[in-house]
C-alpha cells in the first residue's frame, strides 16, 4: 500500500490514538501526521507530503543549508480570543563533531552559541468569524514575513511540535501556511522515526529537554546580554539534541514500558512492603546507569520486582530529610526495590550486593519488615501510652462527646417527646404529668 491510501490509513490510526505496531514502523516512519480538515484534493495532500522532512538524514540531503523557523501558538490563559505566538530562528544546525558531548548545560548557552533569535507576540481573534480570521491571518503572515525578511525563502524550514493544531486553533488554514515555506518539520514525528522504541512517543517537550540535559528557564542575563527563551526556542533545542545518538538512547530508555512494576519517586512509598532492599553508595550518587528511579527499574526488570523507588537521602545520617526530585531525574543516592516473595529478594541481594556498575561498587541491604500497627505502637510509646490505651482514650472521648438526648431539641419550651432513658431526660422532666405520668414529688 503506497501513497495516498497509506497516508490516510496512517492518519486514521493517529486520530484513533492507536499505537503503531513495531512491524509497520519502518513503513510508516516517513509519513507525516495529517490532522486537518482543510485538505480537499489530491494535489493539496501531495504538496504537503512533498514539503515534509521526516528525518535528519533527509534534511541534510535535501537542504543542508536550511534556516529553521520554529512556531508555537498557545491561547492566553484567562483571556478569551487572545493567542500568544512564539517564534524562534536558528540560522544553522551545526553538525556535531566526533567526541562532542551530547548534553548542554543550559538553553541560554544554546541560544548564544547558535545566535538564535526569538520573539513573542499576542494576536486577538475577537469579533465576527470571517473578520476575526482575516485579521488574525494578516497579523500572523505579517509577523512571519518580518521575522524572516533577511533570509532567502528557499532556505526556510518551518517546524513545530503541533503546527497543525496550533494554526487551526486560531481558525486558520494549516495547508495555506505550509505553502509559504519550502520545507516543514514535526520534531515529535522526527523523534518517532529514529527508533522503533519511540513509536507513539508520549514524552512532552519539557521531558525531552530534561532527557537531553538542557536546563529550562525563561529569561536570564549572561554578562551584558539578555537571553530570552520561549517555547519555539525549546523546539529548536530539541532538533539540535536529536543529532546525538546518546540522546536517542536516553529517550528509548525513558519510553520503555515496565509492565507489572510500580515506579515511584519516594523510597518511603514502599515503607510497609514486606520484601524490599535498599540500593545505595553510602550517601553518594548512584552510578550513571541506575541514577534515576526509571533507570534502576529498567536495569533490574529481569529480577521481576513489583516496585522500584529512588530519591536523594543519606542512610547513614537520618537527620537529613530526603528529597524527591522525580522518577526520571538523575543524581539519586538511594533506591528501594520491592519483591513479591523472600526468594526473589534473596536472589537480587546475592547478585547485586558488591557489584561494580560503571566502575562503582554499590551496596544492597535488606530492609526489615515493619508492619503499620508496629510503627504506630512505637510512636505511641514515645508519647507515654500504648496502642490499647490510645484506643480506649479515643472511645471514651467519643462517648463523652456524644450529644445527649435533650440537646437534640432547640428550646426548652418545646413539648418533649417520650424519653426512653431517664438518665438522658432533662431536669424535673418526670415531675410533670404532661405525658401521663404522676407527679413523683
């Protein structure tokens, strides 16, 4: 199946949010996602696919001197009909040299090193439908033309993580804007085309940048130069990071599914699990291969754990409060691994305790099981009581604070109904014969 029919088949799979099968990944990886209702002819569809750049290899082959324009459009929160348009321009995508580091310390250095230009503006889409669309279209076209006026049009390549959705959220025609640029790129789809393990990518742009090693900020002064970071700049940084295969490998590891394993960012999340062990280096960071909760879960998944957690803490100094940076955050110092039974736990401890990973020896120690009731009992003992005494105190307090029968009525002048319990009756209630009783006085 080729061309037009295959493209529409793949579009239907995308709209139904079906995951691409691994067997069809090679066939489908060069096909763009088309999620628009503004394509009505075969010519329009062929024009879109002809301008689409699916991979970095295709990009370097067709337009090695391309200038990249990233576009991101988001509605302004709390203001109806106003959209924030972010633009960024990368004059050249520098090819990485042999032995170059795959991570960058910050987005600001990426902007300065590559002379990235960025701008943000707001466009109003308020009024009658046709008039509002006409004004929005005129404003966006004017902004794009002015932003790219110094660049030859044949070198331009438009890119964005959700170009179709962003442009059409303003009521504009995505296909018409693509005609302004010789090439267009979807970084999310380009990431999926690099490896079968990334088909159906779920990570957002923030997670991708963190995986690539960028630090996300907004505005910061570097010396005397003010550096501005918007969402379009982040999209360009992702494109730059895709040139390093180590970054692709990190994404593959992050996207790997771990069925049957619960991954948490707090080691204390499994505090009351019976069969568990701590993985640590005496307070130092764990080796690179297992320095996050997700990496640790991937590394030991063959031992079939039921839970993996990791955080930053020092088991030798309990007075320091632990820090919980996240499941994918690197630099953790303690891991906690839980198993279904004692046999699986013993096998893991025997294999991993004292093992050298990335040239670093790690320690694995079994954690004694502490039931919840025992923990509560020890806490109450520090308060000078016992669990039984505490429960008796709670029961007595509840019984004493229970409202009496007479307090259920608003005023004392109301005629009270028959009270079955004399102890709960109001004072001198039985001294009257209002309810057929003789005066007991």
